[in-house]
C-alpha cells in the first residue's frame, strides 16, 4: 500500500512551506495522545520561523517536546487546550504566559464538534498514510478525527517509520451532535463499529509533509516495593469481590491510568492468576502489551498505544500478531461515559492526593499550580462500575503525605471515589458515612508517620460537629506547613 496516492502527490512539500499556511492569531488543531501520534516537523518549523504567533492550539492530550516544548520556548502559543505534560509549557501556564483550560477527555471533541469554541483554521495531524478517502492515523487517534472534521484545511505529516500494518487497527466512529447524536453500538470491548480511517476529502488537504522522526518514547518510573504492594492490594480487592459474588470470575473491562502505579497494577493481575481479561481504556502501556502476549489480557481498546522504546520497537515489528487484539479509537469513544457505564468498566486511576473524606486531587499542587490535567480519570471515575484511586501514601521520600485532611484542589468528589488503595492497605468507601470514610482512610491508607496528625485533625473537626466534620483552619494549616517548610513532618 502506498503512503500517498498519486492524486495527492502534488500536495507534498517541505515542513517549512507547510508551516507558512499557519498565520498569526489562528486556531490550530493537532493530533497526539499521551506522546503518541503527534506532528513534529511542522511544529518545529513554526517554532524556528516564528512567523505565526498568538496561536490557540487544540490537542486532545499530551504530546512530545517537538510540539508543546518547542512552540512554548519560541513564545508563539497564546492558549492551549486541553491536557498537557511538557515541563516548559507547564511552567509557562503557571507563570501566566499561556492561557490554559483543562477539560474531560470525552468532552473535548464534543465541544469541538459543537463549535462552542474558536473555529479551527488548520488541522495538523500525523498519519501512517493518506488515501483518497481519508487519513490512516498513527498509533493514536485522540481528537484527530474531530479537528480534521472541523478544520478549514488540513496538513498531514506522513511518518514513514510507522508500519503500514497499523492500517485496520483504528475504529473511527462519529457520534454526531446532540440532539441527533448516534448510539455507540459497542457491546464488547473488542467490537469494531466504525471506519479504519479518518474521512477527509482530498481537496481539504492543503499540504503533505513526509517525515521519519519517531515519537518520543514513553518514560515511566520503575516499579518500587510500594507500587508492587499497591498492585497486590488491587488484585486482592478484585479477587475478594469475585469471591463475595459482587463481581463475576471475568470481572469485566479494566481501565488503567498512565504511569508506574498503573503498570504495577497490571503486572499484579498476572501474578494473581487472572486470565482472559479485557481492557477498555484510554491508553495502552507497556504492561498491557506483555499481558496480551501471556494471555492475561485477550483484548485492549484504547485511544493510544504509548510504549517505552523497546516495547514500541517490538510492537511495530510484530504488529500483525496484535492486529486482532487491539483497537485504537477516538477519545470521544474510548472515554464515552455511556459505554463505560454499560460495559461495567473497573476504573483504576492515580491521584496527586486524596483527603480523609474520599475527595481526590489529580491536577494541582498546593491548589493552584497545574501539573498536567484531569485527563480521562473523570470520565471513568464518574461512570465506572467500581472506581478505584491508588497512590503511594507519601511523596518526596516521605516528606509529604498523599492522604490529607482536605484536598487543596478537588477534581473528583467523594461521590465518584469508591475505593482508595495505598501500599498501606485498602479503604472500601462504599455505603459508608463521612466519618466512617475518614476512619477507614486514616487507618488503612495513611502512612503511619502521618496517622497521629490526621487523627488529631479528625478529633478537632468532630468537635465542631456537622454531617461531614471539617475544620478549615486546621485543614489549611496542614498544607501551609508543607508550603513553608517543604515537609509536613
């Protein structure tokens, strides 16, 4: 299969020439999801030339330094939506140099399709190939389908390092706009319900840039004894639910957040004897690739395959053996709330901190400095059959407690958090009152070094009375002490 059909060969040009199609003040939609499938050549050309400034950039999730980093350092980004993870962009956002708004992964393409935001002047997307019918994406879809659909013109970066075997792994389903939105007919995680390409008329494609630069490989912190313990507790919780008859032997699709805790949780499923499981998630990472090979997982539905360098190389070299085990969907489908609820997905996510009443902060440090964004955790936590948040009980080598009296910022309220797990243990919060939740979280999840402080806080809060005992002064002093000294000990 050719990467560019003859009818479109006259659109091939250099990245520099393609970048000139983007002008100051434009809104640019780009592909990319968890540092996979993002354009590199055109963003680097934009950063180098600096001819187009005050850009509003729409991307479904995090991308590599060639895009967010280079364009931030060049000072050409005015606003960025939605999820990001680049350190330079994060600093610019927190310094007030770039406007930023966080959004749920499932809602972002919906807002684009509804036209509630700025019109998209140009879409820049990475692809494995272009056909007369449309665009064959890379190893992610994210919101690429939405930005291509709504953009006035499209620039395609055809990356020749992506194996053509990826063709057929995508499932592009257009929901449409309410009140005429379509039902998403996914009954099983493995169901293929859409097209294998993003529809795009040839006349809409303004430029094609041939590239050979690979995505930055995913980098995850190695597992530790603490994260392994967390994984073990997650597996224990699931097995106990099965033994109690609250879950079937095949507990249903699993969603796992990105990172070392997520990888450790997936590894623990293998060690605990699970077999033939499915995943309905937003990001497939290294541990899931191994589990597909050894039979712990039989199928993965995701919006991106985000792998470390060796795993990505293996995936690409053996892509034919994974074609019937992986589907790559748009983020509007991978994170669709109705599908998540109906499939009975078990959600496993990682917070920055959780408080003793079960509220979770997954986005901000000290309440005001953004880290990355909410990502898809809200989509899954609110709609999952069981919503689990798992984290180490402390951070910064024990200097910070991840269990606090009150979260400094709340993304997930107590209503969407059913289970909290740390390396200390499990707090099942279902059918518990606020005070019962506080007691379980302190005794089962907080680090022993911080339990006395948390018990003392709870006692003072109880003295004030109320349905959910809160002492605002004491709660904020817990964080203030950290802000002033760098430690809560």
